[in-house]
């Protein structure tokens, strides 16, 4: 026989309101606007400007994200998750391993992955379980792309997955300031030059050693 508490619990769960569709859209617009503005102007851009670009009021922004740390967390999580999705889609869609890696690199640029670099030095919890889980998912996906291309003899063997991630983040992150906004039109051109340098057979000997994920973690 069920107790009052046991029968009331399902009813209570049914009464829990779901976020309205317009509220979810506003949240997504805020995160998208923040991602763009963090890349263009740096992570200290005024949040009022983020709200203006998102087309929402300040109260809506602060209702979703009470402070800069909360918004930064969500942007990093969104960029990492969406970039991982692009890696997994490229791996599934392209039969040529190097074409899969190339597709991922260009699509990661469109996700504005360069937004991660300046934010990772900010004041927020970089070791939050959600962020660590997404970071591992991204690393595993990119490692899979690199390993597959290297095994097929399509990728030079003196590089590591860290080299791909470092170059990708550098080439997709303009210097802060309005004078650098037009750099986006060169991004895919320069990424293709980078990819041409990755393809086997190697045309030169690289100085130094390959950048591993462990190297990147020690510097983060």
C-alpha cells in the first residue's frame, strides 16, 4: 500500500514547470552573443553590451546568469560541447581520415573555439565536473581523428593532438579590439595552410617536440 508521500511525489514532479520556449531561446541568444563578444573584445566585455547584442534586457541576462563567472561557465561549456559534436560528425561522415580532420578544423573555427583561450584564464571554476567531462569528450574525439588519419598514412607522424588544438585556438582567436574584427575573413584561408602542413608526407622537419594533451593540461 502506498503512503501519502509516495502517491504525492509523482504528482509533485508533474507540477514542476518546464522552462518556456521563449525563455530557452533567450538563454541561447545570450550565450551566443557572449561567445561572439568574448572573442571580439575579450572576456571582460560589459555584460550590458552582451544583453544588447542578444536582444534581451539586462534583467533577463542576470536572471539567467547572476554574474560573469556563471555566464563564462556556460559559454565554455557550450563551445566545448558543440566543438566535440563537430568532431564526432566529421569522423562519422568522412571516409577519408584526413578529410575528416580537415572538416573538423574548419567547423571548429565556425564554432568560435578561440573563445575558450582568454576565458580559461578568468575567475571561474575550471575544474567543474561538467567542464571536465566535456573537455575529456573533446580530447577523445580529436584524438580519434588524429589517430585515424595517422594510421592511414595521411597525417605526418611528428605531431600530436595538442599541436592541432593549439594551432586551431590560435588561428581562430583575433586580438581583442574592433580593429581586428575583419580577421575572420582570413581564418579559413590560414587554417587550410596549416592543414596543408599536416598532410603526409611531411615536407620539413619540425623544431621542438610534439604538443601532447599532457603538455596542454600542465599549462592550463
